C-alpha cells in the first residue's frame, strides 16, 4: 500500500466532511479525532502523515470506508454520505432552486428570471445562504464529489473578487462551467485550477476568462 496515496485519500475524506457539514469546524473535527489542531492543519496541508489511530476514528465516527482509505476501492462513505435534512419545496418561492447544467451561467450571474421558477426547489436548513443547487458531472473532483452529487452554491460578487484559497468553487469560464479548487497563480492575473482527482493536472486560468463565480458551501449525495 502506498502511504502517500492513503494520506491523500484521508485528506480528501476530511475535506468532504468539512464541506458537506458547514457547522463542523476543523478544530472540532481535530478534537474528535484526538489530534491537536496544529498537527491537523499540517496533515491537511500534506506536510504530515495521518496516523492509524486518527484514520480508525475517522472511519468509526464519520462513516468513512476503511477499504476506500486503504485501497481506493469502493465509495468514500459507508452506506452513503451523512446528508443534511432536506425536502422538496411546496411553494415556488420556497427553498433553493436545483439548476440544470444548461442554465448554470444564468444562475451564476443572477440572471434567473422565470427559469428559476421552472426548476425543482429544495429546503435544506444546513445550506442557509445558498443561492442555488447544481448537479455534478464527470469525475475530475473525485473522491470529494462524484457524478450525480448535488452541490449547494453561494454567488460571489465579481466586483472586488477574492478567493479563499483551496476552497471549491463553481466557475463560469471561457472553457465552460468548472467545479474546481482555486489556488494562487504565478501572478496576480492568474489562478491555479486544481482537481481533487490526481489524474487531472492543475492548470492556470487568466482571471479575465472567469465570467462568474460561486463558492461551494455543501454537498448532497444520493445513493
């Protein structure tokens, strides 16, 4: 077993937990795993290896698959991910709209008009503040997000745009819609686009190619 790959999958599982539960903090998660917050940050940044005891607690306390961590086979979560409580809205103005990929550009810019009311809407209390939901397609962000997941997004104003580095964002770009992590680029005019799937190489994107931005604030995984 390759320790580096195991550590990478462990980090991916931790990030998935933090992203699907906005109320869970890194400090609280570290405490529950019997790891000091400073060491926990080093692990998340890839500068230290996760210990066997921490991985065992991660599996027992948060429903993470030990088989997945050790071998990369199967799903990250046993019996599906722990989901926030959600139900379909009964009112056309209630809940968060589930936007089809074809309408993502309009959702990102806020140009929703009547299209928003033709979408299914869902009430998800844990995603308070989210502007819309979108489905995930493709495997570039596995294991954090897989095709068929639904992510909750919050629009980010383009005026005075700044990114929270290493957070996942939905971008409307000249290359189409992307769900990626954002890291600093080689200069102030570029950002580094990073996939969670190691098979996809990072690449730089000019800020001028980004038309609209939304921060991913949560995930729903359907089994």
